[in-house]
């Protein structure tokens, strides 16, 4: 490190022994000064696994291969998951926060279906439960 030159400090997340932990921030910028020591804290947070499903009413062809979007309400980040053959979807390493789950417009259009309003839910920051289970999202014909 060069004195007074800004350096990036980060944790290699591949080396964290517990896959349920993630860094709270991707990296920190520090400016080291000569002949001094500085403590830098890079906190870890507990992530959760998310399990949900789609249910099709009569007139909707399938729930397999449908894209579900999870939007973090604080950051606006979107994570997409594709449903399995039975209509279930799974997302690992979901960070704590407030989210909405909805079916992607492209999937609804392809199925000629409609879904209810986006489902709001919270991924807790604390607690022993690793799995967050969502109620089923029902798909109806678009009519």
C-alpha cells in the first residue's frame, strides 16, 4: 500500500466458511497514513434461503419455467428465479430487508395470465430460521 493512496479493502466471499454469511458492504475505501495503524470493520450478515410456489387456476397452461422477480424495496435490486416443473422456486443467499415478489410481465404475457398484486415480505436479519417460505402466488387467465 502506498501512503495516502486510496485503497479498496474487501473480504473474499468465496473464503467465508459459512455459505449463509455475506458481507454487509461489498468493499471499503481507505486512505492509509504512514506510521499509523487503522482498524477497518467489514461486518458479515446472515442471509436466508427463500422458497415459494406458483399455483395455476383452470385455463393457465403451466407454472413451470415462469420467471419470478424479487425486488429489494430499499435498494431496488432485482433477483430473478425460474420455477421448477412443479411451480416452486428457490433463491439462496437472500440478504435481510423488505422485498416484493411478482411474476415477470413477459411470463404473464406468454401464459396469457394475470397474477395478484406483488407480494410484500420481509427477510429477517436475526433469528435461527434459515428458510423463508412465501405463500403461493396464484395465476389466473388474463380473460
